[in-house]
C-alpha cells in the first residue's frame, strides 16, 4: 500500500517496543481497501517464550493503531 512506509514502520517497531533489536524482511499488502496484512522477521534477545508473546502483542497493537495493519505473521529470530 502506498500509504505505509515500510522502513518507517520497522524503525517505529524497533524504537517503541522494548526487546526488539531489529526488524527486516517486511512485507505489507492489501487484503481489502481498508484491511492490510504484514509479515516480518523480528530480531530479539534470547528470551523466554512468554516474553516473546508479550512483544508480539505490542507489535500487533502498534501496527494496527498506527499503520492500520490488522493481520500479521511475525517470525522471531535470536541474535
């Protein structure tokens, strides 16, 4: 979608979500005229699974509220 700046979105996720070190391989597409989907790889520290769930929920809330993305598929990577 033309109104979603992928680089800006990746930077906002990195800056605003504690525990996120980097975001890459981001893809966003239109499902309907007002519904967007996103896939992304998110680099985090080696953390417990319960902590990754918390980060996932924060990412989903952020991208939905700020970028109107309602469907996500996030792949966590540890580095």
